[in-house]
C-alpha cells in the first residue's frame, strides 16, 4: 500500500512531466467526510478511501478499513486517498477534507 501511495503521489507525476503534460500533479480536491478516520499526531497520512457523489453531486469520502502497508484489499477497494493532516483528535464527520483522486478510477468517481 505504501508503495502504491508513493507511486501515485511522486512517480506518476514525474512520468507525466517527462511525457510533456502541462499539469502532472496528482488530482486533488475537497470532499465531505462520511466517516472519521483514526488520526495520527506525529505525521500526515494518505489513507485508502472510497470517493463518491451524494444526491446533490458533492464529492464525499469514506476511509476504508486499513490494517497497514500490506493490506492490498484496501487499495483495491479505494478510488482515492483521504489526506489526514498531522494533529490531535478526530476529524469531524461532515467536515470538508482534502482528497487525492486515483486517476485510474476517475470514471467511477465522476459517475458515482
């Protein structure tokens, strides 16, 4: 999982830049949090997450149960990453958070 996250955040943008893309950065956005993730105090996290659209067309995000770097099933089920900043306490459900869209899943997120 950590290798795939590193690829999505660093390697894929580098490859896109080498291919001449004008905007090689990962697609980031804001989404409404549907369930609160466990938050670390000592570092930012990029957690596997399910992105979808609600009835009003707003992007929502729900963290997928994740049990560490070897938990590939979490990445298979994900359509993006929930960005959890360094901090204490829980992130409020319904609040707006940053997400990274897995570009392989753009169609699923757009149509959901």
